[in-house]
C-alpha cells in the first residue's frame, strides 16, 4: 500500500508536469530596438577624377633615368557634366547637388597606346576620390612596371601615406601632395623587384584620386597595359566582367590581401552558366595570396564571402592582335539606374548576384528589357555614347576588346551621404 | 538547639506542584518554626487545600506583591517571634535548613539577614545561587551560579545581599528597613534590601550549610509578565538600571540616564550577534521605563542612602576577576559527542570540488568579460552602490525607472572580489560550479547520511547544464540563482529543525541572506522558496515567525521593482531582475531536458527507501519548480536545477546497501555526470575577455574629472547607421537595466539623427549648434575601417571638432562642450531599510562563540 501510494504520487507528479504543456507560456515583449529616424542634409559636392594619359618611365627607350612623362592622350567619356582636362593631365569634375547619382556625374576614360615599351588599351572608371584604398595589382618583377597616379583635387595640401605589403616586409613612404597636384610615382624604388605586392594608401584628411598603372613587356615587345582604380576590403561581394577568352593562354589570377590581424577564410565561387568553380583559401593576416582560377571560357560571375574583410582582385589576360591584360575589382550592386557614356567596341556585362530574378532595361540608342536569372550574367553589345541601365540589384561592367587591346571599365555608384540617411537612435 | 523564635512565611502564587514539596520540607524541619503561615496571593484552591492539609495557617489577601504579602502575613501572626523566614512556594528547604540559618544568626548581633545555599530544583547537586551582589555598574550578579556543589564555596559568609527565597531576616530589621520596596523592580528587590541593610549597619550573610531547592520560576520566565514587570529581559534591564541609580555616584547616574539611548543603540549589534534579540527590546523598554519613572528611581536612591553610607557595601561588589570567571563558567562545555566522520572535509569528499573547478578551466579569470549579456562593472564600488536600489537610469535624457534588483548581487560580488570589480564577474563564474558542489553537498547532507551519496548528488548538480553549463555560457544571473535557491531552502530547513534559539536565529539569518540573493536573481523561484519556507514554519509553529522574518530583506528589495512594473502594466517584466538575464528556454530535446528525464528515472530508487516526508515533500518541490520553470518568461535553469537537485536527492536516498549492483549504478551515475560536465566544458566557447573600459581613455578621464557629467555621441557605421548618447565612461553592467531594454528613454532622436547625418555627410551646417544644444562633449565613430574611412574624412573636415585619436572603440573627436549634466540617480526610499535588514541578518548569521565552538550558553547560569 505504501509503495503503491508513493508510485501514485510519482505518477501524479509526472502527469502534473506533463499537463503543463497545454498551458500557455508567459513571454516578455521583445527588446526595444531604438528609434529609427530619417534625416537629410546637403551632401558634399559630387566629384570624379580621371587620371588622364598614361605615364612612361625612363623615356621612350627606357634609358632616361628619373624621367616619368605622360604619353599620348586619354579619351574622357563624361555623363552629366562638361569638364576640361587639367594642366596636370588629369580631369576633375565636380557638381554640387542634393540629388546625387551617376546621372549627375559619371566618367570614364580610355587610352590606346602603341609604343615600343608601352602598348595596349587602358581604361578605367573615374570614381570619387577617397581617403584610403588598396591596390593588389602591384608588380615590379622582370618585364613589369607599376606606376601610381596620385592626385589631390582639393584646394589644400595634404600628405598621402603609402604602405607596400611585400613578401617579406612592409615598406612605407609618405608623399606630400600640393593642392591640385597630380603625382606619378614609379613603385620600383619602393618595391624592389617584387613581382607581387599590395599597396595601401591613406591620406592625412581629405580624399585623393589614386590609380595604379601597370605595364608589361616581354623581351622587346610590349605585352599590355592596365589602369586600375583602387579597391577596398569587403566581407562579401561580387566581381563582374571577367570574360575568359576561348584562346586564353594564361588562367585568370586571383590576388587576395588580408589587412586584418587574424587569418581569414575565403570562399569564392565562379559561376559561368551551369559551370561552377569553388575556391576556398585561408589568407594569413597581412599577407597577399595569389591563386590561378581554372575557369571555362566565357563570362564568369565571381561571388565571395570571407570570415573578415579582405581586398581582392583578379587579373585576366587576353590575346587579340596584341597581348593585353586587365585587373578587375569587386564592385557594388546598383540599387538604382546607372548612367555612363560608353566608348566604342564595347560589350555590357550585366550580372544578377542574388537568388531571385531581376528585370533591367538597357538603353543604348534603343531600349531593351532583360530578365537576369539568379546568379547569372548576360553580355550585350552596346554602341558608343550614352548608356543607361534601369533596375535594381544588378552588377555591370564594360568589356572592351579591340585591335588596340583589352580593358574593362567597372562603374561605381556616385553618391555622397546626405539624402534620407536612416539613423537608428538608441 | 537554637533558641531563635522564627515565623516562616510562605508566599504562594498558584503553583501547587511546587508548594506541595515546599510545605513538605517545611514540615520536616529539625528546628520547627514557631509559626508557619502560607500567603496564597492567587487564591488558588489547590494551593489553599495543601496549606490547610499541612496544618499551617493560611491567608489569601489578594494578588499582592511579595512585600505586601509578607507584611500581610506579619499582620496575621501574633507578635511573639524575632525572625522571619521567607520562603517562596518554589523553595523547598532541606531538613536542617532553618537550623543552620538560625545558628548563623547567632554569630553576631549585627547579623540581620542570612541567605541559604539555593540548589537547582531538578538537580540538587548543582548550586543555583549562593549570595547576591552587583557589578560596579549596578548589574545584579550571582556570586556562585550553576556549579556542582563540592563544598568549594562553603567558606563564603558575608555578602551584599541574598535571595528572598529562604532568607532569614530579623523582624526588627525588616521593620526598620520597611521591608521590600514596592516600587523596586522584582529582580532588584532582594538586592536592594541587602543594600539598605548594609547601609543601615546590618550584616548580611549566607549560610552554605542551609540548603534549599529553588525552582527560580521568576528568573526562568515562568511567572506571568505582570508579576515580573515585563519579559525576563525587561525585568533584568529594569533591575540593572534601578540598582545602578542607587549605587553609582550622582554625576554617573545623570550621565547614565542621558546616555541610555546611545547605550541601547550600541548594544543592538552585540545582542544580534549573540543571538539574543530579546535583550534589545529589554534594554529599550528599560530605557523608556527609567525615563518615565525617573522620580521613583531617585526617590529609592534617596531612601537607601538616607539609611547610611554605601561605602562599606562597595567592598562586597563583584570583582573583575569574579566577573571574568562568571563569564567562563557560563559557557559550559557539553559532553563531547563522538565526532561524525561524515562531514564534507572529514570524509575527504571536499576533494571532489576540484572536478567542477577543473571543468571551469575556460572561465579562468582574466579580466572583464564581454558578451551579449555581460558587460564590465564599474571599477568603483561607490558607483556600483549608487546604482543599487536606486531610481533613474543614465540613458538618453534620463530614464525614470528603477535599477535592477540584481545590482545587489553585483555589489556583493564586486565587494568580495579579491582582484577588483573588473575581475569580479569572471571570478564568480569560475568558482560558482565549485561553490555549487559544496552547497549541494550540504543540501544532500540534510537528507542523506552517506558521504559518497552526497557527493554523487553534489556532482550531479554542480556539473549539470543548470550550473556548469550556465557558468560556461556566462549566464551570471541564472548561475547565481542556482547557488542561492538550495541555500535558502537548506537554511530555512535548518532553522526549523534547530533545537536551540541561538542556532535557529543563525540559520534564519543565513536563510534571509540566501533568500535575498534568490529574490534578486530569480523572483519566481523565490516565490516558490517562500512558500516552502512558510510551509516548514507552519509544520513547526514555534519557528514560523523566524521563517517569515527571514523573507523580509528579499521582499523589501523586490517590492519596489514589482510595484514599478505593475504600475507600468507589464507585470511579467517584474520576473526578470537583471539586464543580464538570458532568454526563455525552449522546450526541446537538449542536454538539460535529457538530464532532467534521467534524474526523474533515478529518483525512482527512492521509491521504497526514502522517508514518506522526503518522498512527497520532494515530489511537491519538483512539481512546483517545474511549474514555475514552465511559466518563467526568462531562462528557467535555476528552477530546473532545483528540481534536478531534489530528484537526485530522492534517488540517492533509496541507495541503502552497498551491493555490487548499487556500486555499478552509482559508478554509472558518477561517470555519466563527469562525462556530461567534460562535454559541456569541451563544447563551450571561450568568453570574450578584454580591458574593462567601455569608452576611449580620454572620455573616461574626462568623465572621472567631471564626475560623469560628459556626454558622447557614439555613431556606429555599418549596414545600419546607429547613434547613441552615452553618459560618462559608458554604460557599465550595473547601469544597464531591464527597463532600458523595454522602456524608451526620452531622447532627442530627431536632433541626434540630424547631427549624425550631418557628420556622416561632412556637412558642417548647423553641426556646432546641435552639438552645443545636445551638450555633446565627444563624438565617437565606430565601424570597420573601410566603412568609416570616408566618414572620418567628412567629420575631420569640420574645424570645430578636434581629433582626439583612434582606439579600439573607434575614432574620437572632441567638441568645445566641457561638461553636461548627467541624469540623476536617486536612492530608492527603501534602500536604508534593505541595508538594515541585511545587517541584522548578517549579524544573526555571524557565528557567535557558543555556536561555533559547539558550546552552549547555560541558561541556568544566567539566573
């Protein structure tokens, strides 16, 4: 009886506890998330700087030590404003407006050059000057030359700190820039004969325009030129415009730099239609890692995710009538229309890095509506002149392949903070 | 044979069981008194019958004082005797008592009062009293008290006074001295009689060969309060004051009366520590009585001193040596019990505490811990105290809400941390599982006799997900509640079980502190614990009041919190007492639910062997704890932990025999427990530890210089731009609150957003005005370097902002605003009361010599 009563008590306890399951539980309202406010102020004037004509180090023969001169003439393709090249060779355009976008100001430049030591097609989008940035394309190895274009479009002097991440050491330099000055700096004196290095620049205050010009020769033949805008470290992003030629003789080469203090795991996917390439790299802190990408011919959309911020660039070599190459960088997704003026012999590479299809309207003389399937890209031939792409969530680049050489223009959003800034006040 | 003519007066007050023995002893005296008269002041029929049957004269004059009763007897007797032998109903003389007293009376004509050797009623081998005197301060003092009678004090003769019980006094002396003073407190009456006799030139003696058994009903509190003039403690205090008034020089008496309030206040901690809270009321009542009857006291002094000088009497006061000896005698060592070998340390089970300590290796204290639920404490204890039981939070423009009740625990942790408050939380998390082992072991010891079973329970608890698991996750609040819950129940249970008041008071003090800790960390569990404590008190009504009092500090601390959230129409938030409380457990198959299910199965072992009380009581606690856990809106691990502890205790109580099967079972439970602990330790992520500063050094320094009156606008730039106004050196853990999570602090959001936008855009228009209007001293920009680089340039372009460097907190600029008025934090009105109640509990919890050394203060010895 005693045992039975105890067992009964135990069972009753179990039943009592189990029956709680049918009772509603008490819950606490979620934490307050702050007060979301929208504020608008007049943004800083929108500006763009194009580096202008390419530079040649050492004269035509390369024997004129210390000489660094511009050669030829760059073609500027401007949308929204008219601007004349500066005396220093560059082009600076500035517009003051609350409503800032590529429709207000969008510029790029191209230059075909054919000299004994400098030949190929160089093109770049002219982004807004920035206070800091990275170049991963540094190469001062045999047959290669890197020149840094640094321009101060402000009306005050400033100093730019340079930091070259070499294989064994970090080399630093400080470059004073007078107001309106554009300096051409051969990096060979800083990098030695290093064939792979990253360059970081940081101003003492106001933003500067910075570009890296790369030149290659093989024996007595010039084998390409490139003009690369700066990039910035990202945790995730995409790179569009990488088109591998059928006759590619060199695989695209990935460079990743980890500016942090701890190693970073990078997952990179290259999507080309049904083809899918996955690359996983561990990038030690403060190190530049290089890896060839085995990609099929055609356009590949590169998407990446990292455990912390990394800077990333991909080199693509092309052979037409000439050898030429280009360094591509990750670009931002456009959430609104993109406007630019297209040079000739151009193909527009549009990509959708998201998991949902998007519709865009491309206007280049005529308008056409396109549907971009998830994680896909399309190549469209566009004519010289005005080009606009309406839609949201797309990536775009201009692929230029001509007898003069090969170049890629990667447009960027043109906007300073100011309009409708959402601030969560806690 | 003595030729003394003696009238024996027996004063009785309705205690026939004692009167019978007294009258019997009186009848058998070798020297027969000339008259025997019984004065029954309560007109008790049984007592009157006893007097009549013994053949003694009986009068019933009504409910009179002792003096009046004796005088009534004298009036009723013929005036043919020279001595009065005063006997109380509870003082039974031995055969030759009167004879011995009479012989002493014949020693000298000046001898007027002779006192007997009073023996314990129940144990006549022990002396209860042998002469009365006073200390130099006037406190009544027994020359001999509670000692075995081995003739060691038989040489005593002259004393200051003697007890009226068994006193032989010359009739003329009685009449000259006017007997006992009616206005004198009962405990001082006989002492004052002796004083007056000495002042009048009479000699007062004791005669050790006159032996009388005395029950001491007055001193043991068995008389009514009206008889003694209040409780035992009150009567003693009155007697002390009365004798002091008579004995001390006049300036000292005046000083004494003036200093009485201070003396009462100063005595409170001592009386609490000695576990005699009754003396506090005694002294208080004595003080009020003395002030209200000051005229009577001084009249008594004048009457005594009018009889003659007291200087001769001073030589008979207790010496310092006698007082010291008396204190030592009062501590009677109880016979040594065989020392149990089942204690935590004696049985070497304490070594097992190393297991939870080792498995907490990832919590090795290294500095301030940062997590979603943890932030550093202020490094100033005073700042933590200012945020404890306070109202008003330094958030936005100031949030009118109370600070978290759990701040009491934070204050305590910081105060006892040997490495400073920076390390306090880390140290607490690290040692908590080992502490839980000790606590659970002592909890189990209340119900289990075998040390290894207690160890099994203690390990099961301390290595469970509810203790070790919580510690490894940095769940400070839940872990703290898991320590206090078993403690509150254990101490409450001990208080109820205690046989002596001193021990019960000490356990109650500890229970009060533990319950306070529980109420400020897990109020829902505290409510369950309160129910259990009150139930225990009801089961032993003598301790019910103690059980209720032990809830007071916890209730006082929780009450303002509860009322605030009730008034805010969100009473459910009152169940969460800390910003650091973690979220609700979801009902799922997880280590904690598996552990509970296995423990429920293990509890079945107690089905046959556990006592009925333990079984059904334990099951009730388990059901209660699980029910509270189910409805708990935040992390219910303390409730589940308590259920686990009780289930393990129930199961272990069923393991009685050391058989092979039981050995295998316990080994399996032990291994499983340790394996679970190791798994948790292995799986746990290391908590982030870094320097305790929450703001850049410059801001901290400015905050210290301005006593916190510094306001910083912190802008976090990522995908979402966030702006926050931060006072002083940042929101320390004690400044964060449940209220700050759920109530919107008044903040000038529009202005803050506008200022933030302007700073981000680099547009300096109106920025200076906004900075001045909001009284912002610093601007801190935080975010990934690449994300904020452009903003740094934008802000840096504003000339009126001075760059103040970069740090791990971001980039800092200083404005021209030096100081701004931080919102005020005011103490809660009940803070003093909470502190007072905790102090009382702490004093009660402090072991007194009698408690610690296993000594017991003899209550008999105090008479």
